[in-house]
C-alpha cells in the first residue's frame, strides 16, 4: 500500500511538472523536459500583461497616426469691439479675433463633417485647420435641421478621407479612441476608453445660448470628451469612425456621447443625392417612458409628448402635449429600438405614419403625414 502511494505521488509530480514545463527541472532535475516545453514558450503573468499593454499602445498609436491627417479643427473669426459696451463708440477698426471652437473630419474630397451646434452662427466666418497647420476657408455650410450634424464645403482641401465603420455592430465594452481639439485649445488630442452604453437619449445644447435639442440612440463612452471635441471622430481599434462626438454630461465624470455613424451616413447620402438635408419631420419633443417607469405610473410605455411644434404635422394631426405614443406603424416604441426617432428616420418626406396614442386612459388611432422641416 505504501509503495502504491509513493508511486502515485511521484506520478502526479511528473505529470504536473510536464504541464508546467521547465518547473520540473527546478524540482527534480528533469532538464530533458525543456526540449518539449521550453521556458521561453510559456510567458510569465507579468510578460502577458506587458504584451497586452504593448498591443493596446500600438493600436492607439497606429490609429492616431493614420487618422489624424483626416481630422480638422474648426475655428471662427469674429470682431471684438473693446468699446462696444458703451453707447458712444470711438472711431477706428474693431479687433479681429480667431478662436478654435470645435473639431471635424474629412469624409470626401472637400467635405468635412462636424456638429451643427459648432457652426450654428450663420453670420460668422469659419475656417478649418489641418494637422499640418494649413488653413482653409469654409465656402458653404449645410446644416441638418433634424440631427446635430453639419457638412462643410471646403475649397482646396485634398487630405485623405476617413474610413466609416458600422455603428449597428457596436457592443458595450468595446475599445474606442477619440481625436479632437480639446477645450478649444489643444489640437489633435487623443483619448481612449470604452463604449459604456448604447441607445441613450439626451438633451444636448449650448449652456450659454440656452438652446437644446433631443438626440436619440446616441453612443455613451468614457473616453475623455471635452468642449472643443464636438464634431470630432470616435473610432474603433481598426481606425474606422463609428461616431461623431457631440456632448459631455455636465453633472457626471467620464461620460460623453457620440452620434452613431450610421445616422451620419444616411444624412451624407441624402445630401450627396439631393444637395440638401431633406428629412422627415413630425414636430414633437418627447421623452421615452421605460416599462419600469410605466408600471410605476400606471401608464403604457412609449414616447411621452413634452411639446408639439406649432404648425407641424403633429399639430395638424391633433397630437397634444401629454399624449403617449405607444406604437408607430404597428411597432411598439422602446429605447432599445431607438425610440420614436428611429421610426421617423426610416420614413420619407410625404409618407404617412400611423400612430397609436394613449390619452386620458383611452387609446386613439392617429394618422400623420410627415413633412420636411
């Protein structure tokens, strides 16, 4: 019995040592095992961590080097009159001031995508600055009336265009890279993070101008996005643009948002085909009610109408503030599916949209014809 136990113990030691490779020759001097499982073939834990870090670093470096020539800074020139605060103005020219205000990226020869709120002043003069500090005047701006997107026509701009990815394939936890002019001062700042949420709905706007708009189905990320990053690209590890950086949560830390690139693709396709942004327009401001919130308030889930735009198709059809749109074209409205905006964006101008409205404890059918804004 003792011989069996001894033999069994040795057997276990040998098998374990074989699996452990060179550990065996430290324990029992079996140097011949290194011929089959040499030490160099089994990296240490520290070595594996170092290799992973090096791979991540090389990904960021490669993406930054490849994409940065396609990322631009958007600047605005305005007049500063030091005596403008007084009724009596002294004679003399006003001072011209140039300020970096946002970011953008090249999608085609002479075409740059940025946020609409970056270039919202129709009376201002805008320029774009490339990574090599070359300045180009913005010849024309096409502003999307529905999404926070603008396309800039820039003469003489020949830098390479970015590669566009597929935002429908994104997963929470996916590695991302942001490039932009952080704080309107630090050009081509590179930050990294992960996708921390998908299908978010936010109210984005200018805290100084008091403007706000509802943006649905946006990407949430913890990659550092600061004022000045607006309009810049959010990239995957392959260097493809999967989002347009649009906003940062003022009340939180490491929470930024980006418009899905597939939404931008639709806008660009419409622009290139028609020369304008013709988007279907319903004319409501709403807040999505989740199933949990609906149960707590004894109402159905759906799109709660906060405001109806005067003269809009929604007002013409009889939609009122306080209504809850439960279904659109037979489709139940949920945050996970992009909410009401996803249904509207799938339609064309002039098409009819059949809605199921909850009002005062009753469900009403309403048909509305979408117009262009």
